[in-house]
C-alpha cells in the first residue's frame, strides 16, 4: 500500500515537472519587453491550444500577476498563459510604476489637460508581436486567443478589443473599463466581452466616468454602464439583459449577473456586479468565471479589421499580421480567387487559392502580395520578420 501511494505521488510530481513556467524577452521598437509564459503539462505540439494574455495593473509586474490563478487552471483546461510586463512610467520626475498605454489617463488639478501614461509606447503592437513570437514556438490556435486583465490591465484588454480585434477572440476585464484616449470611431468588430466590477470600487468608480483620487486628480475613463453601452452598441445585442440577481457570492458579497445576448454572429456582453466589492482581485472566483466565458468563443473575423482601401479599385482589404514570421491571413470584401507573392526582384515565391499564406520558410525582407478577387486585383507590401 505504501508503494502504491508513493507511485501516485511520483506521478503527480512528474506531471508538475512537465509543466513549464519561464520568463523571456525580445526587443520591440526601442525597448526590451519581458513576459512570463506558463505551458501546461498536457501541452502536445500535435494539437493546437488556446492562448490567454493576462495583463497586470498599474505598478504591478508579471511575476506577481502570474499568481492570479490562471496557471493552475491551465493545467486542467490545457491552454497557454502569457503575462507580459508593462514599461515603467515617470511624471515630472516621480516614478509612477509600470503602466500600459491603455488609453486611460488622469486629470491632475495643477495641469490644464489629462496625462496618459506611456502614451507613445506601442503596447498594442507589442501584444501583437508577442502573439507572433509565441505562435512561432507553440501550436497556438489563432482563433482562440483571449485577453484579460485587472485595473489598468482591464483598460488594456478593452483597448485590445477595439484595436486588435482581428486577433483577439474575446476579452474579460476586471475593475478597468475603456479609457477616453481610445477612439470610439475605429469601427471595431463585434467581439464577446465580459466585465467584472465592484460597486464600492474606490479606485475606478463603478458609477461615474471620472474617479476621484484624493482630490488631486481624476481617472479618465468610462463608467461600467458606459462600457456596457459601448460594447452593446458594437455587438448590436438585445436592449434588455438577462438578469440573475443571485448568481453567486464572494467574500460575503452578492454577485449579480447581466447578459446581453443575440449580438452579431452570436456575440454577447456579460457583466458580473460585485455588490460592495472594492478594487480587489478575487482569485477564488475570477479565473474560473473568466475562462468559462472566454473559452467558448472563437474569432469569427466577421468584419474587416484595420482595413485599408486599394487606391486603384476602392475595394477594402486587410492582411494580418503584418509584419509576420509565420502565417498571414487575407480578408477582402469580395471572394479571394488567388494570392501571388513576389520578392523584391519580382520573382514569384508563393501562390495559393486560399486566404492564408505560410511564409515561415521565406527569408526576412519585403515582399509584394497580389490579391485576385472576383471583383478586382489588389496589391500591398508585407514584411517577413
């Protein structure tokens, strides 16, 4: 009997050893960007797995937020978790801490305008490049890439839903809404959105568009109702939500659930209202609720994200990701008949009748893509990283 128990312990220990958690980095623009990756023990390169991008809050770091609860959950659900780190931000010589360029800012009483931390850092581009990097190392399902985050990480998740919705299948934000420096005119694709927020949040006010900060500043971003209105408008969901007033409890507080259904391509908006909840991450509830919501959604690519108009044909199309070191996807208004890829010398290096090209084996450099659709012939440049 003792040998049997020892064998069970040994097997459990070996499974833990097969799981990998490590820190890595690469240069994006002029900065070295760091991130922590957790690969579950069940990962097998023969099968694609989802990717969860987990974003920390203001002043936090990847090491701390890696303990949010998703690593343990990934072992049973078999998905990869990446926790990137934001860059440090200083204002008037004072260190503020790590900050995402999330679009949320602060109006300081002694200034005449709002300040937006790391406003000129391309964090959306960094996250996109991070997806590329991980996709080149692991078998990531490109239709099941999700983002979640707490506080400023929640704001950043919503920015990704607006500006990187060609790659993000769904998001879940906690205690962070949509910053006012994110354009509402980007015509984002419908995307499933979940938001969790406490009604007594003293940092990011549940009810108001502006949250006070000791009388010295206000946080510039949407209220919860403003966020729900925005995404319900984008997704074109039902006007009246399904309401469960006794959905759950956490920390002795009642959790209400609101779900707006029947959006474009079955997109939904879900809100968990923590009555009396402050600016706190509840690791006993949030990770499982977030993953249960995100994991059932896939990227439908139902509109043309980041589309451009061909100057000769006036047809809209998009090629993403660009630059890329792996696969590129092409979406056009009319049906794609043929893709032709030429190098800088004009030599044809690849062709396909599908909407996707695998350029992983090509040399780095600039290539010219010719897209033949049923309506026109489009051209654009792509870069192989």
